C-alpha cells in the first residue's frame, strides 16, 4: 500500500498512516457486513482511482475471486465511487450488479480524515446465498452500518488505537451489542458461552455488562472502575478477565454513527487454552535456563576440584601431570561459558561472538609471553549443539598456538577470524569458516596434523569432523606462524 499511495496519489504521510490504521481495523467491518472491501484512492491528477488494499469476509462468500490491489480505473466508470468522493456520503446501488452470474450489492463509503475525503471503500456483498436473516445477522448488519457511518464521518478508526488483529478478538469469536447505558441488547452464542464459563448462570440480555463483568471477575477489595467502564463500552480499549477456570479477552468499540454514542460493540474471545499454553512455555523456559545454570555451576565445581588437584600435584614436582590437569580445567571452563550464556537466553541459541571473546581472554591468561589476542568478523547466532563443541575446539586451538608458538617473554599477535556465508544447498548464513592465525615459531618440519599432534589436536579433529561435520586444516602461515582453518555447516536453528 505504501508504494501504491506514494506512486499514484497526492496523499501525505499522515494520511497514509490513517489508511494503515483503517486497514488494520477493517476486517471488523468486512465480517459484520458479510462483504468484500476494496479501498480506492484518487490518483494525483484526479482522473483515475487506484485500489490500494482489499479485504475478504470470514463470515460469508467473496464477491471477488481476483486480487484487486493495484488496479486502476478511470473516473466515471464507477459512478458510486465518484458520488461518494464528491459528496462525502455513503452511496448505495439500487439494483445489484451481476459478476460471473453472481448478483453483487455495491456500496461506496467515503474515508474521511480531518474534514477531507481521502478515498472510498467499495463494499461488495455476494447475494447468491442470501437467506432470511437471523437475529445475529441483523445485529451484524446494523453494527456494520454504524461503523460505515463513523468511517464516513471520520470517527473510525480511533486515533492512537492500533490493533493487532491476529491477537484481538474477531467477530466470530463472540459479539455483544450494548445500548447507550451499557445494557446488553444482544449476545452471540459464543459470547454467552464465554460468560457462562466465567460463572454467569443467567442470560446476558438485559444485564448491565460492566457491573456483571466486575462481579464475575475475582477481585479482592473495591470494584475495578476501569473494568466496569471497558465492559460498558465507554472507550475503545482491551482487557482480559481471568476467572477461576477461564480467561476471556474483551475489546470495546463505542458506536457513534451521528457524533454521539448510541451504544457499543464488545468483541470477546475465550483465551483460556492459549494462556495455559503460554504459562507452560514460560515454565519450561525457566526450567531449561535453570538446568543450564546448574550445569554451569557443576562444571565450575569440577574445574575448581581439578585446579586444586593440579596445585597439589605441582607441589610434588610432577609438572606434566599438573599441566594435563590445567588443560582439563580450561576445557571444562569453555563448556561452562556456553551453559552460562544459555542460562540467560530464552531459547537454545547463543551469540557466539561473546563466547569467543571470553574463551580468547581465558586462554590468553596462560600465554608465556606478551601475546595480544583479537577477534575479527562475526560468528553470529549458533544453536547450542554447535556452540558447545565449537567452544572446546576454539579453546584447544588457541591453547595449542600459545603453548607451542611462543616462548617465555616473546611477543606476538593471535587473531581469531570468523566469516558466515551461504552453504552448498543455500541459506545466507549456512556456513561458518573460522581461522586462527598466529605469528609464532610455526610448525615443525614434517608435521602432519593427522598423524602428529597432542591430545588437544586429536580432540579438535574429532569434534570438527565427527560431531560438527566440517573440515579441519592446520598449515604454515604466509611468512611466519601457523594458520588453522575449520569450515563448518551451521544454521540458526538445527533442531
């Protein structure tokens, strides 16, 4: 709609926002009318109309099989549009039009804002299935007529009341029509059922809805005046009422077809099951975060025990055993970092850039010289099943570079680079290439990563190729030092 309005019409940004507000609400008018709606706006030169939005009803058959958005029609071809635009009033056709052997009643509703008519809504009703209307259908049609008059007068939609139609109650969920004093004139079967689940034993018709709703709502202390006003339809608002075993969502729409309030519509929906599932998800999320937190604590305890044992062995002079335990401490610590990050998230994904920085800082503490570590590029968001082994791989490679690439007192730079890119089967960020580059003494002659290397490199090769399904390469860097590259297939959600 933005492109069509800006390309073809002279409407400003504030007018466009009003049309967006209208389109966010007009499913209500379409369902109450049992009719299709098409929004026509005059072009910049005033010689044509352009259709910028369309809505089909959920309550009846459509009269348009094709998409009408973007169509241009010259002025004069549809006289009802001209009359509604020029005269600023609702115009109805006496005889129905016939479209593909289907009779269609056509009406035009001017869209007014601040005294100006911005466009016209064409309301088209398929008459093929018309039957004797029930009380529900008569209430729908009367309410639709009131809303149409409010649109023509610039009283609807309500400024500042942007509605999420996916979350708000719809016409078919439940509808109550109130008079000017807030007494129920009509309640649909779904609306009556919802109030019965709240605890109402009688019929709704004739009751003052605000007072009745306040009595049903379990509250300790004085009656909630805002709830009374909302359920009485005094202002366009939304709220939820939570009973002992039921949660009902309410939306009030005041009706002012001639400027003064004649009553209101209250749309309502039973959202008990939806809220129950939301609470279950919140509980599960909290449980998962607590598990990660406890795992992190347990790993830190294990690391502390290993560190204590390393110190005791160091006192006996067995340096190789002490170094092996210190390496195990760092491996456990890298896993603990991942679980600490997961304990703070709502899902099983982590921003690995933060983890990589912490691993780099942790490993740099063991540097025998003055080695500066830095990260370039981005790892991005990774699922937990990738982040955990990747943190261990990164720890081992960095630790290996520092231990074997630099001697006591030597200076150097250790760089970790990450690049996300498309994978072989598509996906913008489906592949991750990590490069660890140092400017140390380099690899010994005849070194082969598949036959040589310590336990740490064996762990790296096993995790990268076996668990992560990637490739691992360790070669001399250009000039001086060593370059380690591992290429991994990843997605933001591998579950």
